[in-house]
């Protein structure tokens, strides 16, 4: 598991993470939409035609997504110290 320290509050990091337009910048693929929205059971629809499913969702804490290739990616967000977030 890799850990990234971001010198920003958790709310700021979460808002960027859940902005579909930002995924192309940090993930490398274009996330078209999250249907119906960011929540447990939602579908992530990629420009490539691939889809993912949100398996675990706790706002500003954790999210897990399973790809249509059955790969699971999990991101956890914790405040390391005031004003920073570990992802």
C-alpha cells in the first residue's frame, strides 16, 4: 500500500478526488460519470467504455472500487495533522 501525504485539509482532497474531471490528471483515464452519484453501489463509467462499481463508500474517509476486470482499488483518507491528509 502506497501512502501519499497531501498538505491540504481532507475536505479539499476529497472534493478533488470526487471531481470526475480531475481523474484524467491524476489517474490517466477520463471518468465520464458516477451513476447515480458518489455512493455505495454506484457505477463509474469511463470514456473507454469500461465500468467500475463502488464497493465501499464512507465520505472523506474511504472508497473502494472494483473494475470490470475484478481489480479492487481502495483509497483511505486520514488527517495526519491539521491541514494535511494521508491518502
